[in-house]
C-alpha cells in the first residue's frame, strides 16, 4: 500500500526540529577543521578541561577556536542572527545567556593565558577564512 501510515510524512514538531540540531561536528565546524588539517595544523577537539569547551584546541600554542552559529550565539549585524518573533519570552533570555556564557568563557581562558578566536558560521563561507586562521595561529 502506498498510503500506509508509515509512508505518510508528518511535519516535524518544534521540539523534534530542535532535537536534531547538533552541538558538535556541525557543518561550519567541520569546514574549519578540514581547512586547519589541510594547512598542516593538528589539534584536539572539545576539551572539557577548558572553560567553554572550545571546538578546536591547540595545547602547544595555548590557543583555542570557537566556531559559533550566528543565530545561537547572536552574531551582531549578521542577517542569520535575527531573533524569532514568536515565543520571545523563551528565546530572548536563552540567547542572551548564550552570549553571556561565551563572554565569560573567553574571559576565563584569557585569564589562564590562552588566546581565543571566534569563527562565525557566516565567516566559514568567506574566502578569507584561511588567512584569518593562519594569522591567529601564527601570531605570538
């Protein structure tokens, strides 16, 4: 039977959609990691010992890279960071907490002597990403 209940696709609920969003190994993160690997840099991933659990960690250089989604981390001035118009009493505090948590993690890392770079999702599609990564990693 073509129209059996198993073959009918129903629209995803909001919670199902949100559940499918990954926090690690996202497409922007994989683009950054692939580029770093091709440039010859070796790194660790998501080290829980460091504040904010950075996406990419260079222990020998004491440098970390965070790859942030423009929406989830509210990239200022980016078209992808528009706030939702519905359920604002949920979204505004949630996104504000994300931004505050990010700032706190970077402050702690810098206090520990680490340097941090934030690569925004929209920047992973830009042609100058390689220059930004090598500039950060090669600077003293």
